[in-house]
C-alpha cells in the first residue's frame, strides 16, 4: 500500500511540474436583449456580450456570447451560453458556459471548450474556470454594461508552447 501512495505522490508532483495554465482576459459590453419577469422574485433574461480579449499565448481575439440567465431573488439560478472568440487569422474557439454562482454584476463560471479551429483545436474538451465582474452598470435600457472576464485552463507546458508558436498554413 505504501508503494501505491509513493507512486501516486510521484505522479501528482510530476503532473503539477509539467502543467501550466492558459489565461484569457476578455473585455466587453453586456446587454440584456429580452427580459421576462415571471413573478416579483423570478426573472428570465436573454443576453449577449461583445468585446475583445487577450491570452498569455500572445493571441488577441474578438467575439462574444449569447445565452440566458434565470434569476431567483436577484441570484443566478440557471444559465447557459455559448461564446465564440475569433483571432485575426479567422481561427476560432467556442466555449459552453454555465454560471455556477453569481448576481447581475459578478459571478463564477466554469466552462468547457467545445470546438476550435487552428491552434484552438488542441484545447477541445478542456474544462476551465472563469469569473466576471461588471465595470460599469447597464444604461436605462439594460444595455451596454462594461464587463471584465478572466479565465484559466490547466494545460501541459508543451501545449502552451505550441499555442504560442502556432503559424497558420495558407
């Protein structure tokens, strides 16, 4: 049994030393497109975001998300949204997101990379964790709130290096 623990510890230590994180920073505008007040405590919202982002792989992106949020007593109860980020060369990555906990102006969002082209294809299937915070509140029409979204995904060091050094073939 002791050998099993030593082997497990060896793999755990080595896994941590050969992994790193890809980090995404996204800045955008958040708008509520449709609001359905079910009752005074429950609200259903269809929304979109649009903005720009960067990553520690040295890639800049543009894109956004579309989805829904359901609030109960001002707290996010359910959510689902798809996000697409596209770099200048046309390569894109798609995220499937579900806010786990949050309110109108901040939340924690685990997500999964569900599709990718070019450099992003290698990340399909990876689970990540993000958090968002509102910088400036909505206008009177529930539009154009500015947001900051920061996310990280654990990946092997070699994958991060391939992402950084990727050259799209014509």
